[in-house]
């Protein structure tokens, strides 16, 4: 079993230099809710129909490794996607995300994260993020959990334009997340992110994601995800809004 964990971790580190399927990654839908300490994880895949600059068909796979004890939570995430649209292929759709969560009290957590990605569809050559901030647990009942995050992050972005354009910004990265478990087999997660530049509040992004996971067996779940992204100042030639609808499966261990 430990050999399996090492293989998964090496896979995540190996894809660290490639890219992501979206400009904002919803980590909330990747957290594994468990009351036990130790290692947990999941992997799965999706078939996607998306509208960005063009209509795009894609197939993707993801891996997730998580370690938790009474005070600390570590998340390692990696995705790979194959995209094809408008008679073009996009093959380097991968991202790497590392997040640390420290429990201060029942109400308050402190989060630190870093992320590296690229996205040819939205003309992002490289995008590096690093940030931190408080995470508040507003509700923690068995059926409903509500979290509010108010983070600040550094962003480096290199656009796929001629000539290439680079940006260095400090942004707020706030989110509100609801996790609803109406039955033992159904989990619904709704998360909204808001990311304005701190020195130019009119330059902002909003992401909303709705996810539903239906348990088929104790470890295998069917998933459906809806993502909507609005970027007020996208790269030239890229629309301000785009969406992704995906279905697939997730296997947890």
C-alpha cells in the first residue's frame, strides 16, 4: 500500500510543470471528508463537452492524495486532459496543486497553497500562484457544511500572445462553499470564488462550480460537474465567460 502511495505522489510531482483545465481550480470538490487520520485519496476520469473559444471535446483523468491528522491537512492534486476542438489537438492540459490546512480552532483554519498551470484554450502559457489566509467553518452539521475562505495570493501569468505578455499581480482569492449530504449516497458541493486584483478591483474573476457525487459502491462514485468562469480582463481573443459540463467517475481509497 505504501508503494502505491509513492507511485501516486511521484505521478503528481512528474506533472508539476504542465497545465490545467481551468483558470481557477475548485479545491473544495477535491477534499475528502473523513473523521479518521492518515492517508486517503481518489482517482477518476471524465468526458467533457465545453464551450470556450471553440466547442471542445475532452477526456481527462485525475489523481488526489490527502493526509490528515488532528491539526493538519495536506492536499496533493494533479490532472491530465486530452482536448480536441476546431480541428486542433491540445495535449498538455495538466496542473499541480499543493495545499496545507492548519486547524486553529473549531471555527478557524489557516491555509497555504501553491499552484502551477497552463491552458492553451484560454491562451495562458504559464500561471503560478502562491497564497495564504484564513478559512472559517460557518456550519459543521452532519448534513450541511459551510466554509468561507479569505485568502491573498501572488500571481504570475505569461500569455500565449505575440509578443508574449507577462503579468505580476496580488489578488484576493475569496470563496464560499456549501457541502450538502441529503442521503448517505449523495453529496452536492457548491463553491463560488471571487478573485479581484487588490490594486485594481475592476480586474476580477468569478468561478462557480456545482458538483454532485452519487455513490455506486463504498469506494466508486458517479460524478457530474458544472463550471462557469467569468474573467473581466481575459487574454485578447478569449471570451469573458466560458463553461464546462463534465461527467465521469471517482474511485476513493
